[in-house]
């Protein structure tokens, strides 16, 4: 199962905001029979802002929810700013 949403807005000052959200579930079937198969889910959110002056900001946050893996979650939530 998967849900994707893309929302783009142009503001009166000429700036743009784009937001993308992706959520879903997945199944992992390990070749090694000693490792149990897993059903899991994830969320991903991306925001891209562009100002009239040409400054761009891109932020992404990803989270994975593997059951009982002991690996926790991953997040790329490091803001990236470029011109």
C-alpha cells in the first residue's frame, strides 16, 4: 500500500513552495530461512522552497519502521541550502 501527495504553491511575492509526502508499506522476504520475513512501513517528506531572490532550501526527512530489527530509524533530515 502506498500514498503519495504533491502540493505546489506560488506565493504572491513570487516564491514557490513544493511539498511531497510518500508513505507506504513493504514486505521483506529474506533468502536465509533463519531470518524471519518482515512487514514494515515508511514515511518520507520533502519540502522545497524557492525565494524570488533565487535562494533554494531543500529538506527531506525519511523514517523507516522495521519491526524488531534493532536498527531503529534512518533520517536524512539535514537541511540543504543552495543558490
